[in-house]
């Protein structure tokens, strides 16, 4: 299984996927794409000799050119599955259509709650704490045209503790994402999560 990971910042989820792939045969991250030239995710990719690409509207102002370039990269790397792991841009329609059912997003809360436009990063955890939730969690879902909207394929809960701040909750959830992502890889490989 050839994987592409899209990430905008640190890429700790990317790292978990890269490391997790070592436990499976014929499974590896072959391309990392970021809209942010300074994303540490790109550095992580380079360290592992994974093809890394910076694609942004600063270089390609026309959205069609961005879509075409992403498609080209996915094709030359013969990508089967895409993970959006902290990628803050929306994928273009042609990419979503071509890889329908094969693009997964990792969201740090229990969708359908606490998702949608603007619900990313620390905003998600602030909203969970403000709402007085007793648990939050992680959702992996297929990507469609709307933010955080596609079919949910897996979820896991994380307790919200009495003394949690948005930061402490974010840290605990992110740590759990790293093991959860390896479970997701396994579920895709063994067919529990089907590729459409
Ligand atoms: C994670 O919280 C993930 O749920 C969200 O973006 C964050 C990525 O963190 N989609 P990192 O850049 O992988 O460390």
C-alpha cells in the first residue's frame, strides 16, 4: 500500500504513520505534501528519504494548477491511500473524486460534534472544554467536499479530566492519535476498513 500524507505543521501524526508502516509488509509513505514550506513534516519526510513537496498558492496561484500538480505527484508515486494529518487546506474536487473513499482525515474530537470550518488545532479542544464534555476523542473519516463531513470509519474516546486545559487535552489526544493511526493502518490492510 503506497501512502501519501498531507500535513501543514509539525507532522507528529506523519511520523507515527512512517514508523507504523515498518510493522506491515509492502506498506510505506511514498509522498509527503505540505502547503507550508517551513512545515516540520517536510523535514521529517526528508530525513526518511521520502519524496516531499511544498505546494501552495504562493507558487501556483491558480487552484487548477494546484490540483494538477497534486494529481501528478499522487500518480507518479502510485499512491493508493491518502492521509490528511493536520492539513489545513481543502483538497480540490478532482482529487476527492479520483481518490474517493481512499482519503482519510484525522480529527482530534468525536465528530459530528466539534467539527467543521474553523474547528482545527486548539480551537477544537477549547470548544470541548467550554462545552463541559466529559470525554472527547479521535475520529478518522473519509474525506468528501465538506470539512469533517465524510463517513466515519473509526473513533476512540479520551476522557476529559477535571483539571484539563485545552492544551493538556490536546497533548493527551495527540499522543493517543499516534497509536490509533497504526490501528487504522492495520484495519485498512486487513480489510476491516474497506477501500472503495
Ligand atoms: C492532530 O491533532 C490531528 O488530529 C489534526 O492535526 C493535528 C496534527 O498534529 N488533524 P501533527 O502536525 O501531526 O503533530
